[in-house]
C-alpha cells in the first residue's frame, strides 16, 4: 500500500544513503572475492521476483538472496539497511530491475565488483524515455535475464557452467509456454479493452492483444502515491459502469481509498476483477507458477465476461 507521496525524492535520498553505506562496507574488509565461504557463487537481487528467476537458474549450485520480499508492500518505497547494501557489495552477481524501479539497487550496484544484470537495460537499450519500468511482466525480457544469469554464474563457477546454462534453457522453455498462453488470449480477445489501476502489467497485456484504456492521469497518480484528479476518477468510473472495459486489472500492492472505491464500482457493475501483484505472493517462490496463475486468471475473467 502506498503511503508516500514523494516517491522520487525518497528514492533519491535512499540512493545517496546506499552509496555512503556501500563505501563504508567496501572499506571494512568483508569477502573481497564474493561468494560464500565454501566458494559457492552468490546472487543478490532487488526483489523476490528476480530472486525467483535467479533461483531457477542457480539450482543447488549458487545462493540467491532478495533484498525485498514483502508480499503486501510497495517495492518502490523500500529502504535498504546497511546489511542489505553490504550484501550487494559482496555478491558475485547482482540482478536488478532498473529503470529507477529499484533505485537503491542501481546506486549500490555501481560500487560492486559483481556482474550486474539490469533487466530494464536489456529491454530498452539506450531508449529509456517512455518505457514502463515493470519489465518483469515482459516475458521475453525475463527469459533474456535468465540466460544472462546462467552465463554470469557459468563464468563465476566453471565447474557447474553446463548446469547453469541448462537450467537457464529449461526456464526459457517454461517462459515459452507462458508466452503461448498469452498468445491464446490474443487469439480469442484481440482488441478487448481493459483497465489497470496502475501501469503494472502493460507488457503482458499488450502481448495478449488487450488495450488498457485507463486514463494515464489516473494510473500515473496511483503509481506516484497521489490522488487522481476528479476528472480522471470520473472517467475511470465511467469505463466500468458503461461496460466499456471487460476486466479491471487490480494491483493489490498499490491500494488506497481511490482504488478501493474503484474495486467496489467494478464489482457492482459486473466487471471482472483480476488481481495482479508486483512481488511474489506469500507462499509462492516460483516465477513461472506466479505468472501462470495470473495469466490463467486473466483468461478466465475474459472468457467468463463475454469479451471478444
């Protein structure tokens, strides 16, 4: 749930604190070579989403740690501790979302000797201007991240190189299965209008042929922890009450009185509500399992709501 209305300022402040802590950690003499005491490579990720991807590749041959694992909070607002930043300093491989989604990680990683894998940079290259930072909903990008993790771990631990690469390939096969499910939604519902409460799953919805018609002023305000304007709220309500949209994509980790009111309107209007999350739900540790459940819920909602 968003409690902060100054996210960007907070992120910048946290980033500066993180850099200072990282410098101190680097001078404290920790594990200069990275890895664990037994020589097993270590991977540190910003969120449990990327940890799930890394774990699928690492298997039993590398350790994976996520800094942010809260299934209910907002990853944008995470404030790392000194020990969190030290974890990044000592890692062999660092996986971050990028795009200022996890600004604390971007700053901490700059001082690390680890191999840095930036998902947002993989997707956008040099064009960062208008891209949505929620790249963990871009299945193709997630597959590329897994491949890069496999390559990085293979370099850190040549003995298990083939295992890491095989695990990455197996993960990509499962990603292909998810993409096939998304393609099936597109085949059945191409052009169907939906609305998100926040611009979270844009890449997946686009690949599914769905059109998010929510006012950008509304979703942008929710993302920033601010109150949407009266006109944007009215427009969003009308999309639901008029039957224009066939599903409301509801970010359960960006909830306030505005989104709760919208949820009530959707329920009263008979519009299907599909819950989506920014991090893995409690009790889920598998990226493929998480996305498959959401994709299946989306497909069922559209089928049951008579979307064409």
